[in-house]
């Protein structure tokens, strides 16, 4: 009787699991309560995902664009972006520039002080950009534009085979090639210097458009609408592998030789970029077992120091071992968060509240 | 030395014959090309590196059957309908749909015969399951095998006839207007947890905006304009977004379909991939005309 009274719920659940009576994923990893050690009011009602660049945080939202030094209680700067609609993607930076925008405009600001430098107004609809040292590559309607980072002028434009598409997702760059998947079922590789076509891959039987693209080594890892992840040779356009997630892929992340994604079938996958094979998978959801399930995954998965950070929609940050996918830590938040997480050294991270606050969190 | 007329004539005849032989040769070659066996074509594709990369659950079906236009027989479809787990874990389709007698078979749907499959549901409102010869992905037979009910993870034991469900259905039936009824009674449902099932997040938890990373299916259920705009509006563009509401027609509206239709077979988990190889084969049979021979 005494033994039973001492058997708290956690022990009871652990005992069931040890006896094989519960699925292993029910067993919680260690839980760590987070502490918000610093807060910055951004002046926005809705923040887009944050960007962590050279140890500084950049944020934008419905009203402003700003910069934060995590070691400083005051905002470095915070300026009205004066876009005619919300800034909807995380800021990008290159050199002395930070890029922000929405569907109607895209602009360049000076990183040092937030001085507005130029504004590109949409020809039709501006997509999400990729930024390198000299250019900002972005879809506008069906075109791919190369905007000069110094002036915002269009240095070249590339038109796909049809104008009956909308290039919403970011291009990416590898070496001297820009990759572009505008929505006509074709992936275009164009010359970085002049926008001339190098090769194209017609896969319209499989996808309509490409969501996110990342290059690692010689492999372009492209997420497609709706549920296929592709590994493509960057030089030739040859499809190296395909991975079907069983349901649509909202976003994916690539780090080193692995790609990470969450599938609504209830699994986080780590995919070997060289082969497309599943390196490990971690079950997040066993449908019908709501109490034990993670929330769905809205935030992009992030990797940091060989660990995989997954913020679910129950406001729990899960930390997995990058090697085997084992859950190491759960960090439950008591308040609602925007779908973004930026891990920092020393068991810290930067989060965004749903009230427009940027938060430095310790766990 | 000039040829005599007779010899010349013989040359001409020989030449003509040669042309005929050559033509016949080309014809035979062309015929051989047209009649190359499936196996020969497959070997040729292998040699030319035209076999697509593996990865998808239905890769085998796509590569070996659909790409080569192999006719799907009703005999195989009949086997599927009578086989447990044919489309994912669950009972055979004909367990519940085996007669046009609606007192014995759900919806008076007989999936045990080819005619029954083609006839569809015979109970009012009568409804065909697909249009033979067309892509059936959005038609009810294939959609019930692929689409998970929303909110994700809802079991068939949770009613689809709750007052909240009926409010949405009636709003669509009445024209999906942006009126007081919508603002006060319908819109708040999408942002309320447990509105359409126990222990479920609000619809807007996943479908709240067009943003990076995108709201699921880039669908914004927080405003009337967002709902009427539809899904995938960022990538497809506003004009080509997938409409999720068809004013006046709940049954054609994806929002209502996803709220009210359980994925088959009953109890199948959303963990199961949507494109089961047999579902792909069934859709191919329909596209090939849903023939009974």
C-alpha cells in the first residue's frame, strides 16, 4: 500500500512503458521549463519568422523591421517598413543589407541603422527572395528577377515557358546557377550572371510547384507540391531520388548531409541527402492517442549543434538527437508563440510571441 | 552500251520490286516499333535510363502499370473490393457496401458488382461515384480513400451532424455570404478549439494565413475573404487558387467534404499514406473507362 501511494503518475507511466504496455513515443523526454530572460516589444501585432544573422536577430511583421543584439536590452533599431501589406517572410541579409517584403513590395534596408535604401514594387506579385552578396533573386508573377542589391534595379529577368504561373517560393543559388520553380511543373536552372537557361527539368506529372530548395554539395533538395521531396543533381538536373512523405510537406530543412521534415502522417523524418533513404524517423502523432501526441508542426525544423529543434503547435519545443532522432528534451511554453525558433549557444533560444514580442529564452 | 527496252523494263520492275521490298521492310520495322512488347519497351527504358527514381508508395504502379498503359481489369478491381486491407488497414469494401438494398448496405451502394460500382449510391440522394474516363482524384470514391477528415485524427464515431457542422453546411447552402450570420455564428467556429470534434485544435491553428513557412495549404480561415479565396493561393496565384467553398453547394465544397467525410475504410489512421498502390490502380481503372470486361 505504501509502495502504491509512492507511485506517482510519471513512475506509473514509465513502468507501463518498461513493460511494453505503452508505445515508446509516449515516454516523455526530460522536460525543462523555459524562462524568458529578455523581452523586446517589436511594435508589430504579427511577427513573421525571425532571422538570426551574425549573432544578431532581425524581425519584421505587419508594421516594422528591426534588429536586436541579444545581449542588449534595447532594440538596436526598429523602423516602420512602410510596405503596403504585412512583411510575411523572415528577413534576409547580405553584406550591409537586409531584405524584407510582402506580396506587393520588396525592399532593401541598411543593416547598421535600418535606413531604407530602395523599394521594388511588384509587377504582379512578389514572392520570397533568395539573397546573395550582390543580388536578390525573387519571383514576380511568372518572372525570375535578379535585383541589384545596391540599387534595387532589375539586372536581368528570366521568363519560364509560360506566363500562366506564379513564382511564390524562393529560388536558390549554387555556384553559378540559380534554381527556380515557378509553378508550371518545371524546375529551371539559369545562369547566375545573365539569367540564361542552363537546363530544365519537366516534372509536371509529379508537381505543380517547388516550395523550398536547399543545396548541399552537388544535391539540390527540393520540396514540391504536395508531398514529394526530391534530390536533384545541380549540374545536370538528373533526379537522384524521390521521397514521398505520405501527406503534404509544409516545409523542410537541410543541414549537412541530411534533410528534415514533418509529415502529417505523424512522423519527423531525417533523410540522407545522398541517397534519399530514411536515416531515422521519430513518431510525433499516433492518431487516436491525443494526450501523448505532439501538436502539429508549423514552424520550420531547425538544427543547431547536432540537435534538431521542433516547435509544435501545442507550444512545446522538442529537441531531438541529430544522430538517431531520439527525443532529448521537451520545453513547454506557457504562452502562445509564432512558428519560429532560433537556438543560441548556452541552452538559449530566440522565440516570438503571438503578441509581437521577441523573447530571449533560457532552459 | 545502251540497255535494250526489254532489259530496261526488267530493271524498272526489279527497281519497283526493290522499293516494295524496302517499303515492306520499313513497314515491318515500323510495325515492330508499334508492336514492341511491354517487356521490350521496359528493357529499352532501362537501357536509356528512363525508369524514374523510386520513393513514392505507388512508384511500382506508376512506373510499371500506368506509364505503360496496361489495362486494369475489372477482375482485379473486384478482388480489391472483396479483400480486407486492400486500400490500407480495414475491412473489405463489400463488407458494408454489397447491395443496392439500402436497408442492408450503406447508401444502397453495391461494390460487389461492376454495375453496382458504376451505378453508385442508390439511396436518395442518388449519386455516381465517378465519371468513367476521367481523372477521379476529386470524385467521391477516390477522395474517400485518400482524404482525411478534419480536424485531423477525427474518428467516425464523432458526429458530423453536430450543430456546428450544420451551421457551416447551411451557411454554404445559403450562398456563403459575408453577413451577420457568418460573422457571429460561422467564422468563430473556425477559430475555436473542439468546434468540430473533441480534443482538436481550431481550424485556424493550421490554416491562418499566407506566410513563410506557409499556413497549411496556404489557406486562411480567419476571414471571409480568405475562405472564399481558397487554398494554395500564394503559389498558384489568386485567380487559380483551389476554391474550398462553392456557394450553394456544400457537397462540392472542400471545407464541407473535409468536415463531414470519413476516410475509408472506417478507422484508417491519417498515418497511412494517401496514395496506396491499389488506390492508384482503382483511379487508373476509372480513367480507362471503368470497363466491366
